[in-house]
């Protein structure tokens, strides 16, 4: 199982990007993983990527709920940092 990165939202949640999460990202963004530029990412794509990374542990989440959790409990800069760490783990193993 891929390692994950803890993201503090309403509770500690684990961002993890295994095969299913990567497919979900491609489905939601309409872009191949190899075409995503995490340095210049659209907010809607960021939301989709975070959602895909959290979905494994909470099937009740939606992209909109994830955005609400980020708004209420975190900051975009921190979320982007954690997302980068989790993506690195996904491709380094």
C-alpha cells in the first residue's frame, strides 16, 4: 500500500495516491497525470486532486465537501505542500 501524508482538516486525514486515486484525478480533471503541472495548477484541479487523495478513507466525501473542509480547517498553501509530498511518495516507491 502506498504511503500517505497526514493533512489536518476536521480530523487527521491521509492523502494517498495509489492507482485508483490517480485514475480518479484523470477522470475529474480530464488530463493525464503526466500533463498536470503542480506548480501552476488551477484551483478546480487542486480540489479534484485533494479529493482523489482522500477518497480512499472516506467514500462519503465529494469534491465540494473537500473544498469546504479546506476552507474551514486549513490553508491552500499548506494543502498544496502536503499534496506535493503525497505525490512524491506515490511516484518514489
